[in-house]
C-alpha cells in the first residue's frame, strides 16, 4: 500500500519510495512546493495518509458530506417553484458544483497541493491560507451545529412517541434535548471523530446513506398510501384548517412563482456543499489522480441529485401546497404515532449524527494547517482538537438560542465562498498564464463563476435581513 511522507522544511524534501512513487514524481512535487510564495514550511500531514481509501469508500464519504439536513426542506422548495423550475435549478446547481470541484482539482494538480488552505497560501500567501481556513472552520461548525440542533429537537420527540407519552416536558432527563446531545456526542460522535483517517468513516458514511435511502423509500411509499383528501379517519389529530390548502387544490404545479419562491433558491443552491471535504478525500484516495477523483465527485453528486429529486417530487406530490418547511413534520400532523414515520425520524437522526465526524475532519485539518503546519501526526493533538471542537459546538447548541440566525448569516457568506468564489479565484491565480492566459476562455468562465458566487451571497444575505425585519422565517432548510 502506498505510503508517501513529504515534509518540506527549509526547502528540503524527505521522501519514502514505493513502486508507484518515482524519483521523477518526487522531484516534480519538490519543484512545485518551492514555488510557494516564500513559504519555507510545508505540512508533513498532507501526504501522511495518502492512498489508503478505496474508490467506493471515497464515494460514500463524499456523498455523506454532500447530504445535509436541507433534504428535509426540498419538497417545500418544490411547492414554491413548481416541478419544472425546481428540476432546472437543482440540475443547474449540481452541474455548477461539479465544475467547482473541477477547478479545485485542477489547482491541486498544477501545484501538487491537496489542502484547501495551502491552495489559498499558493494563490495569495498567508492571508489566503488564513482566509480559507477561517471559511472552512466557520462553515463546518455551522453545519455541525445544524445537525446537533436536529438531534436536540427531534430525539426527545422520537423517544416520547416510542414511550407513548403525550407531553414532552414531563421533567425526565432522557426527554431533555440538552442532555441527549451531550450523550450522543460522547458515545457516538467523539469516538468516530478520533479516527486517524477520514477513510475509516466510509463504513459509517455508507450506513448513514442507507438511513437516508430508507427515508426516501418511506417518502415514496407514503405518496401511494396517503390520499390527497383526508377523511376523518386519517385526520383525527388535525385541525380543520391544517390542510386548507390541500382541500382547495391537489394539483401539482409544473411552474409557479410566489412570495416564498426566492427564499427556496439558497436551499437548493447550498444542497451540494461538500468542498471542504473534497481535498482531504482526494488525499486519502487510493491510486489518486484528478480524473479518478473527479469521477468520485461526479458519482457522488449524481447520487445525491437523484435522492434530492425523488424526495422532493414524492414529498410534494403527497401534500402539494400543504407541505411544510420540514417534510417529517407534515407527516407527523397526519398521524403523530405512525410507526413508519417514527422509524424514519430515527433513521434521519442516525444519518445526521454520523455525518458530524465527516464534517469535523476538515476543521481539524484547517486548525493543523494554521497552528501546526510542519508537525507530524500526534495523538494528543489529534484528540484535543476533536474534543475541543465538539465541546464548543455543544455549548453553542445548548446555550445560544439565536445560534440559527447567527449561522444563517455565516452560512450565507461561507457557502458561496466555498462553492463559487474561492475555487474560481484560486484557479485564476494558481494556473500559470503560460498554460492558460488571463483572457482565455477557462479563466473568463472562472471569473464569471466567482461573480455568480457574490450574487448568491448578496441574495442570501438579503433574504435573511428581510426575514429579520419582518419577523418571519422562510428558510426551509440548511446544509
């Protein structure tokens, strides 16, 4: 198995040879590293775990990184745009995400670097490295917080339903979301986050994706088992006006625009955010090259596109205009004690819980790149960073009631940066003009891509500020 260690310090390169690591390859890497903007240290960590993760496990990990809690809001997004417009938007964003990953991999191939932070350093020096690390850290902490918020809010309700209790606020500690997220973090998330390699999480990522496939199958099944018009036997737990929209129409809208439509665009736009995880997965991919990693990305994006599309279509065709911002809540209104839906909610909880360690890895890597760029792997440092990150996220979720609003702003700035802006400007700066002139078609496309990112950022921030000013919350989900 290939094991390549490269530590670039004082412009010296130490390397271990294998049958697939020739002296020519090593010298090329050395020359590329020496092009870094006067930076005389290069992390030993970048290639420390190179080449150990299989193609399939890499797909599982990247798919798990793409899949977010926003899948629960896609049916709501479709109800506000219509089926055709939703499919167009979803396909458009999926293609843009694949193109963005292409830019990242092209940059990594040109300079021989497989770390987002080091690409920032290569493009803009230490400020670029710091910017990339901060954006990744902030965005992924926001993602971890959103996942643990789901655990905090949903797990007590699931336990309550399985126990047959009518009221959740009965004082028992096991129905208190604050205690539950601490327990889940300590028993499940922390041990997985202590794995030495991201590739080891391929098994849990596969199980997490299986849970979401179960969610999708249940959504499809419910479409054919629930009638459009609910009679008294179906709606004993409903108020008369809960599904007034359903009673007025059960027609699917192929194309529609309403006051909520603009707010669904960020939900779709950020459904494919996985860019902080791309380069770490690339680093650990066995027999890695740009074409192979792009294939991993394309398969992962295609799989998530199909899952998103089917979830949105069948969720929407079940409730039509009556679908809520979180799809599972709509099912719960029909029958709060539906065993299948309870199992689905539990599966979603398992899925988001198992996603947290995958999201944590890029944050730890960013911290290591900033504070310990030339240090070899050390277990104490590895454990301390993971524990500290999980501890901070738990504190945020438990004690800061407005954290969703805070991370709404952060997400509206970090997500466009990761998807659109940073890959594009890195590409423009890193790819040499001898290879692609500044006015060449690829670089013009990259510049337009960055501009599109700024448009998304301004639009998303505008939606959030409008929400705050009107006192309404129109966001249907988040990554």
